[in-house]
C-alpha cells in the first residue's frame, strides 16, 4: 500500500526533515515525478540547499517523528475514491502536490530551549 508515503529530505549540513504525501499520484510505480514535485516546493518549509530526497520504504520509518500522527490523521480523513473516480482524484492530487499542497511536514527540529519547560511547578502556600 503506497497511498500515503513518507519522504526524507537531507539538506544543508546533513539536516533531515520528513514529510508525508500521497503516493501513486504521478505514476503507480515510479516515484521520481512525485519526488521532483515535492522537491520544488521545499522552500515553503524553509528548506534550501537540498542534498538528497528519497522515498522511504514504510511509514514505520517515520513513526517517531514529532508530528507524524497529526499529519497522518489529516490525510486519513480524506477519502480516496477507488473505482471510477480514482483517476480524477489522482490527477487532482498530482496538481495540488505540484503547487505545494498536500505535503505534510512531520518533523520538527527547532532548537531546544533548556530554560523553557512544559512542566509547571506549583508553589506551595505556607
């Protein structure tokens, strides 16, 4: 099943970002066109100086990414019309991906601010 696929992008000095998008939209077997379409839209995500972009074998490889479940959930809510409506859907998704839509960034490599903590310490009243 390659309806939803994971993409790994290596850029800059070895930084990596991961994305989810729709597979089999440009071609049922060859993902080169899909990777080219995603690649040309990576500036929207602040990614330049791309060293490598690749399709991963399984979603399992990105399961631990910070926003995996949010991206997957958004995509899973969208119906893929199998049968007579599939080709129309596939062409529409190809166009949207080419325009930079339907590409879900699931990784987050913001610098960690050690001074900031999500834990709240409550002061006890004496």
